[in-house]
């Protein structure tokens, strides 16, 4: 018998069907080992030696692997085809070696990018060794994240500056803060435009002023009302005779967007489906494990030759040969280090778009299907006509443009959305010729003001990180959810990020004392270094030393800074944000106002405390600035999961229902619920599950337990401190939550004697 180990149970079920008799397929359920959660588990003084332990709750998975291995002749490690997957295979192999469970057994590493019978069988027929370079890149990344977490987070806790700081998440928060700073300092500039309502042969169209007395009119040329009035006086009103003086006709074409990478899938799902990055990746994971799409963590845009041939055949059969380009469309990957997968995200089969999917899975699959089919279709074609119309008094020329789609091409299937931009609308002009007489029926002056840069959405922030070379396909969703969960950013009703007071404070602190850590170039260079380690261009130890040497120097320097000095520095950085009008005088005593820190968070206070007790919450300040953007009342949550089952949030919290029975689901939310979970809840109810030991809290030495069910939903508990959570956290997050829980006011019950 052969044993094949994958990461998820659903993937194991799919693959076991393909392999049949003589094979046993089991799941590790993700990572099985991690660093020991205590200071010193990564030792920079001894070549960054790392101490590992089997993750709490994963002992049973290891026991199952060992038990099944006893019956097998060979073991195939088939975790995901990226750094994290390679690391899981390496961890499992190392554990099995340490337990001497491999004697007389053959070990193979296999990787596939789609879960189809063909792909799985080909991978098994061509096994390889574990990629040491990929594992080293994982070890560097894990060591750096650990060292930063255990070195910087205590500095934040002791001074009430924040919960924690991450290598990439901190840069994402800084981008949001910097954008907010741009918005606050933005000074709008007035300008005017002049459009003409034109008419010929009972057909109306619009044209824009482009020239006055030989002077070209551009967007910002007309600065104020006085100038527009002078132009109107020259042109005359109410009706003006004019003539077409030039006609320019040309054909244009538009190419389909490339097939999805991880980041473009997250961006488009956010625009079209309003999915968060986490929701998109969770849904894509389910589609992948069912064998419906290729691996969903990739920054490559190429497709296999077999896939291209299948797509072209499907297009020809269903749309006609006119929609099939003479040669396949080829897309060049923009990411310079695109290597973590061999293909873009695409369906695994192209015989039909119909599946038995429902809910989020159906929506996301449809998006991936259409994008993939469209990428191999012919260009959309347009006729573009522009005309210059001169007033008969020769003072002004107006410019009109019309665009008409003459051939759908790929747009018959799919049109890509854009961030912060109008769609390419099509406008038609009536038939025009040079010399035609045009009646300008009305001149429409319009006042405008330049607009500040738009706040980031999840889609545009992921796009920005990708452009800067920060983060990788496997990390974007985690970055987005982390900065929200740690309450460093919030989303308004347009789903745009703005920094919370905590986000402002931690960004100011890190910018002052850890400037390289939040510098986009430094962080991008670190990502490049990790890629160099993956490619074998750089060794693990030199990569770690190059990063840790300057970072440890920053940490040592920051340890000796007094809290008063930190507060003064933060005040200097945040002064414009706090006091946009420049008035930082206390309304009670006239003293100077500024940032103060407490265990309840930052606030504005008077320098004359305790003689003056004036305070103001930073949340009040932000609410004043964004009063027009206060979140709308939340709409009821009612998510169709399929099979007549839905997930809802009612008066008493989350629950699942099949229309006949309602079962509480307080430990789940719209991101973590699934059809399988809902079916299990409806069938078995909410039986109390055994607590999971996440590990010890280094601050107290006491264990932290995760409880999936409780009176108010899931929670973690340690040393009589309880904190509600949405899902099972990792140990680092759990330590952070337990050690930073704000105290609650408790009322003692009195009894009469």
C-alpha cells in the first residue's frame, strides 16, 4: 500500500477517488509544527537555531500518519506547491525521521497545481526531493516574523502603543495612514469646463470647449468664474451657429485582461462580488480542493498548452471561429518573481460552465470561468470618431468624440472592472461631415474642484502592495484581515480603509523608531531576498543576518527611549492630524493639548494634568472629520449556502437554518461558515467540543485554551481571563489578545446578613 499525505480532508477525499485501491490518502490539516512559543526559540547568536514543537491539537494527526505509515511501503508528501506547502512536507518528514517511522519506507515529494486525475497521476509518476531552497525561504520568513513579534510587541504593550507589529502588516497600515495624511493636507483647486449642447438634423450630442482665440483649453486652463464669463461673452448666446471643420475617424481595439493571479482575483472579486480577500481565498480553496480550479496562490499569468487548446475549442464551438484569435493570446507576468506556481488560476475543465455549485462558490467559479474563457478570445473592436466644431464668429472650437463597439470579441463574455475610474462608456455621434452646419443650442459652464486621492479599498491596497513588491500571493488575504482584526484600520460604507486612532499611533511610533521596518523599499527588498533564497541565489544565514542586523539595532535603540520622549515624537508626527486648524489650546485652561497614552488606548489630554482634567477621545476627533462617512446601519446578514440552507444573524446572534430548524452558530461568521459546517450543525446541533490547548502564555506560564462554543460564541481562556474570538487563533495572536484585554468593571453582589 502507498500512503499519500495532503493538507486538507476534502482534498484527500477527492484524490482518493482518483487513486483507488492500493492507496490511502490522509490530511495533515495544514501545518503540524511551529516554533516553541517562548523567547529564544530563534537564536540569532547561534546561526538562528530554531526550536520546534508539534502544534497543540495536531498530535492526533501525527499519530494517524504514523499508524497509517506502518501499513504502507512508501509515503508521498503531496502538500501544496508553494513555500508553505514545501515547509509542511519538510516538517512531516523531519517528525517521521525523529520518531524513526521511516525505516524500510520510500519517501517521495509530489506536487500538482490542479486536482485532476491526470495531474495527480503525472505528479506521482514524476516525484522529486523536497526543495531545500523553498524550505529555507520559509525558515527565513518564519524566523523574521517570530523575531519581530517577540522583540517589538513587548515594547508596544508596555507603553500602551498597540497590540503588535508585523513585518508586512505594519507597512500596509502605514500606506493607509499616509493616504489619509495626503487627504487631510489636500487643498482643492477650482477650475471650470464648458460644454455645448449641439444639434444637427434633429440629433443631439455634446462637445467640450477645446480652443478659444487660438489658445488650447486644457483641464485646468479656466481657473474661475470671471474667466468663464469672459469666454461666454466672446462666444455669445443663446444660440450659436457653428461648422464642422475637421473629422477624424479611426478603428481601435481592446485586449482581454490576463487570466487571474491571486491578487487580481482578490481585486476583481472585491469589485464585482464585494468579497473580502479572506472570503475570496476561502472560497477559492474549496473550489481547488474539489478539483474545479487550479492552485489559487500564484502570481503567474500563463496557461498550459493543453488548457489553451481546450479553451479555444470551447470558444469555437459555443461562439464561433470569429471569436478565436489566429494564434493564442500570451500574457507576460508583471511580477518579476512569479514562480510559486506554474499557471494562472483557471478552471480545470472546459467542457461546460455548469456545475452543482451554489452560494459563494458558484459566484467565484463563474467569475474565474468567464475571465479564463475571455482571455483567449479576440479583441473587442471600436469605431472612434472625433469632430472639431468652430463657431461662426471664429472665437471658439468645441471637440466631440463618439465611440461605438463594432465587434464584441471577449466582451461578449467578460468585462473587467476598474478601481476609482469610470467605465469606458460608449457614446455615439450622428453622421457628420466637414462643412456641416451645427446649431449650438446651449452652453453649459460647470465649476469643478480637484479631488484628493481616494482611500484604499481592499482591492486597491492589494494592488498597491503588489506594485511595490510587498507581500506574496499567500499573504495578501492575511494582511487585509490582520490589520482589520487588530483594529488599526476600519472600513467605511464605501468599503474604503481609514486608519483608527490606534493605527495612527502605531504608525507614528514605528515611523519614528523603526523607520526601516515600515519603509516600502526595505520591505520590498526583504521580499526579493526571500525570493532569492527560494531560487537558490542567496543562502539562508546571510539573508537572516542582512535583515536582522539593522532591525536588532533599531530594537536596542528603541528600548532605551523614555515614554515621555515617545509621546512627544508621536505628537510632532500627528500634530496636523490632531489639530487641522492649528489650535492645540485647551478649552478649559489654555494649556497645550496633545496625545496621552493609557491602558484604554490613546487620547487627547491637557499638559496641565492633574490640575486640568480636560480629555477628548481620538474616536470623537475622527468622527468629526468623517461625519459624512459614518457607517450606515448594517443590513441583516442572510447568506445562501446552498441546498436550501442559509446562514443568518438574528436578535440572538448567528444561526443556520433549513427553513424548518434553526441552530445557533455563534462560533462562526460570514467568512468562516460553509455548507458542510451548516449541515453538520443542523444534524448534530452545537455539541460542546473539547478545548484546544494553544500553548503557554510566556507572560504567566499558564496554558491558553480555545473553546469553539460558549455562551457568547468562540473564545480563548487563560488564567481566568476570557476573550471572544471569531475563529481559532494562532498562539502569537492568542498571547496578544489575552495580555492586552482591557479590564472590565465588575459589580460585587452584596447579600444581607
